[in-house]
């Protein structure tokens, strides 16, 4: 009984795919203009470092490695890991910030929002001090105390990319 009713119903319903037979009023080959520059918003906790400022490119550190962002980048949300954020303005000047992590929200319209726990200019760091702190963190990471070991491992994960950037 159900089969007969279902068969009659299917014959009387319009085809759900009729729209593919008629031309669309939207051209599928229409070009989309890519933005010429990025609009960067970089924040640390509740403070703006850049608020919707025009930039040429941004390089961030993700769990998969370094990721460059140019105008017209695909939409993506990425986790930021401890590392260096490089911001190139339209005149070619590059500003570098050390971060311990956060999130990146990259839109196809050219807007990039970076929310970080910390974003400190690289110029605020002293190479000998960072080297000394890295050695101390490496020693702490070898500790038998689990809490001390975790603090040391976190310190190493933050200080190693910072030291690498300072030496470059």
C-alpha cells in the first residue's frame, strides 16, 4: 500500500532539479576582484596593536608551520602557536612580534584578525637575556617535578622561535 502511494506521489511532484535546465541570471564565470591589500587587526588580550590597518602581507606560525597571508587568501581560521608574526606594510617595512599563541581569522575580503595572548615587538627583547632564559627553561624541562617540567617545556616552546628570530 505504501509503495503504491509513494509511487503516485513521486509522479505528481515537480522535479526538484528543474532549475538546472533553465539559464541562471548569475554568470558562473563572473570574475571576482581580489583585494589589493590586507586590512590587519592585531590584538593582544584587550589592546589593539593594529586596528584595520592596510598591510601588504602577514606571516604567522601555525601548528603546520609558517603561513603567509596575501590579499585574496582563502577563508581560514587557524590556531597560532608560539612564534613570530611578521607584518609587512605597503612601503615594505617589516614589523616582527613574538607571540605565545592565539587565533587567526582570515577572510576572502582581505581582512585578517589576529587575536593573541601576547604580541611583543621583537625589538623589546635582548639576545643574551633570551639565551639565558632558554637555558634555564631547558633545565626546568628536565625536572622530575611534573609542574616544573611543564613550565620548562612551555618556556622552551616560546623561547626557541624567539631566539631564532633574534639571531636572524
